[in-house]
């Protein structure tokens, strides 16, 4: 993670009883779903720009560090920070905590690559998206 990062989205996700595993806490695979759900909500906010350009994103890599388990009932607060904008990619960092608490239960990262939906090939992150993220002059 770089020192510079910009908060771009906060998503609140209720923990469902079915998210729990036999160990009595949220299954580790759900942390990736929480990050995904937050990322999709964030990108939906830019849907008109993305669709007008015929673009989409694919995930090139993702990771998660599990620090403290989530348990039912509760609400997960997922914060998304943009930490880097490359030529065709955006690196995001995630912090997940129980809503209203300070302790980070998990953190993670994902690299999203912008693609042309018709060709499936990587394209440069559009300038309008760079402007929204505050990284107009990167890579």
C-alpha cells in the first residue's frame, strides 16, 4: 500500500446468518464477497461513464488479510481507497470493520483492469475516471 490513498466509497453490508461457518464466524470466502459487493456498488456510481465508453473492468488480482473474525449479527462497513492508477489499471485497498467500531477486522486489495467490452482487451483508464479519482497525470 502506498502512503497516498483516496477514500472513494463506503458500503454497509449486513452479516447474514448463512455467512457463518461451522467455526462460529463468517467464512473467509465471504470477505472477498464483501469487497466485491462494495466494488460493484462503487463502479455502479460511474455506470453512465463506463457504459457510454463501452468499457468494463476485470480483476487481475485480489488479496485479503484476516485480522479479527466477523460474527452474526452485525453490519460490515467496507471502505474502498484508490491507492494507484496505472495505464489500464486501478489499485484499490479495502478496510473492513464492524459498523460503529474502530478495529479493522480485515483489509485487502484488488487490481481492476479496464477493458473494452467488445474486444476484451485492456484499455487506458479513461481521463474522466482519472479526474474523478484525482489522478489525471499518472502513467
